[in-house]
């Protein structure tokens, strides 16, 4: 499904500080979009990336961005993680954000400015 969404919506400028993830959602389509569902994947990159072990702390969570986004426009998002990522001395976390759902609205639908 993500492949289909690539022509409609993109996620840019993602960064994480502590429990807060920020970025921008860009409408790449020619009509308004809304209800963008984002998946936040927190991947643990251990010192031995090929063998993360049985206690792999990687996990995913999702959130819904309810703003309507006009064609070619973008909106900022801020998401607070459900719980803090564990502090580990044997690696670090990389946070990836991908769109997993979106509602395409009829062309000409009102979009807030």
C-alpha cells in the first residue's frame, strides 16, 4: 500500500528529540487530502545489526493527522511517543515515518488556509 501512497503523500524533514518526533507531510497529488495515517517505526540498530537478540526493543506505533492538505502544500506534524525509548549502551534507535493511509477528497473541496 505504501507504494500506492508515494504519488499522493510524502513525509519529509523527520527528526526525533527524546519522545517527540517532528516532520512535514506533503500532498503530492492534484487534489486535497486528509486523515493521513502515519506509522512511526523505531528500529534498534545494535552493535551487531545482524543479530539484534531476543530482547529487540524495536517497535511501531501510528497516529492520525486530521488536517486537510491542499495540493502541493504541506503541514507540520509533531508526535509524542507513547512511551520513552529505552536507553541502551549497545546501540541506538533510528525512527522512520511512513504514510500508511490517506483520504483523497474530491477536487474543488474546500481546504483551510
